[in-house]
C-alpha cells in the first residue's frame, strides 16, 4: 500500500483479488440458478412426499432389491458394475409402486455406458434412457421398447450429470443437465408395482431421491 494526500491506496494485487472474488460470486450465482431451474416440476403441481433418500454410506434398506449386477454403496457413492455372466445390464429395483413419481439422481458413466430410470407393473412400462448421444423416453407395450421422444445432446463420460425424472398418468418427463423432454402414451398409465435404475458397464451414482404417491 502507499499513502497519497493522507489517504491509504490499495495496490494492484488487492484490486485483482477483489475482481476474482466478484467473478467467483457471479459464477456461484449462475450455478445456483441453473440448479434451481433443473429442479422445477415438469408434470406435478405440488411436491411429492420423499420415500427414499439413501446416503450410500452403508447397505441399502429393504425397499431396494438388486436384480442384476453389483451395486456397492460406500462413502456417499453407489458404484455399479456389470457382471458379464448374468448377460443382462445391472438393475436395482425400488419395491414401491408409484402412480406419481419424482426421481432425482446424479450419475457418472465410466466409458461409453448408459443409464436408465424406469417403472414396471408385472413387466416393463416406461423408461428414460441416456446414452452418449442423448436422452430418450420409451414405452414398453411392444418389444423392443418403443421410443416416443428424443433429445440429441452429448453426454460425456467420466463427468457427473444431473437427471430429474417424473411420471404421472400417461405422461413421463425428464430433465438432463437443463435439457427437458416430455412424452405421452396410454401405456404409461399402467398401474406401477416398482421403479428401477439400470446401468451399462460401470457407473457411479450419488444424491438419489425418490418421491411419490401410490394413488393417482
């Protein structure tokens, strides 16, 4: 610092530090705004009751069931690994049937993998599918699944992505990193028995929250 006419003047490094601090605050505000926008309801007019919000620091509770693959919770992360001998991608069931649902989750694919969120009756009903080329919604009244909406977008491996999924009646919607997708099909209104997560190859999951209501 130097004195000028009895006043103390800050040197250039302090001025630069203030600019950097201001820039950091602005970036934080932008990130918060993007997060808030991504969490806006897509189909529902009210917040649904939270049913599951595992911390992934210990074993999953009894409402979850591993159908395929290896699902290992530790240190706040659920690590998913494909077991080739099972000849099926990893699947984790949440054994609660939800007529209306909101599912929030963050995921990271290690390599060119996929990530899915769906719902079943005694067979598959509908699903949100994410792969390196984008996000789509499919219904399962026919085999293979019938894709009814798609948004092309790059989904980079080895980076965390935020996914928000909703269904209500004959509609399903999703928001992936701020990109929205909606679809409607009569089969999506089928009574649900459970929801599920599925992953291709090796995937990591964190911040899972399942909310919903059993009755329409």
